C-alpha cells in the first residue's frame, strides 16, 4: 500500500525541484484528504459531463451541453491535482512521454467549445466531444506503464 501511495503521490523519483518542492511539501493535504478530494472532483466531473449529455436532448441545449461536458472533462482532469499536486501534475502532463496526448486533449476541448458556442453546429460539437473522450482516455492510459 505504501508503494501505491508513493507512486500516486507523484514522488516516484527522487529528484529535487528546489523551492517548488518546499512549497509543495508545506501546503500538501494528508493522504486521506487527497484521496477524498480526488474522488469528489472526479465524480463531480462525471456528473457534469452526464448532465451535459442530457442537456443535448433539450431544444436549444447545445450551449449547455458543450459547457457542462467540457467543464466535466476539465474537472475530472484536474482531479489528479489532488494526488500529485498541481505543479507536479502539470510538469507530468507536458513530459516528453505524454505531450502529444496532452495537446490533443487541449485541442479537442477548445474545438468542442468552438463548435457549440461560436459555430452552433450540433454535429461538430458531438464529434468533438467524442474525440475529447477518446483523447482523455488516451491521455489517461499514458500514465499506465506499457499501455501506450
């Protein structure tokens, strides 16, 4: 269990990040609080995405669909900040092994918002939401060794 806690906390290597490590260590939550925050944020993200899917069935619900679905995805993505801390997570998001997956996720998020809020194209919005889901899955798999 300690090994799992060590890996999930983002401290799987012994490199010293200097002042950022000191700030991070001084402001971290306890392990149980981090897990609770992760679960709460992740579940909130899923609920928001599901709510967005229901809004699509309403007349003129495209805007709410796009906003709720995208905010749900971003919330689920940010839930990992509780496990590793925001600075370490952002560094890992843009690491060489997953930079392409991160960029694809961010592009899909932006295109989803554009399709729903500016272009008002339901077909494109749904397509970009599907691509956003697939990109988030690919991004998540990039954290599992040998899953890439």
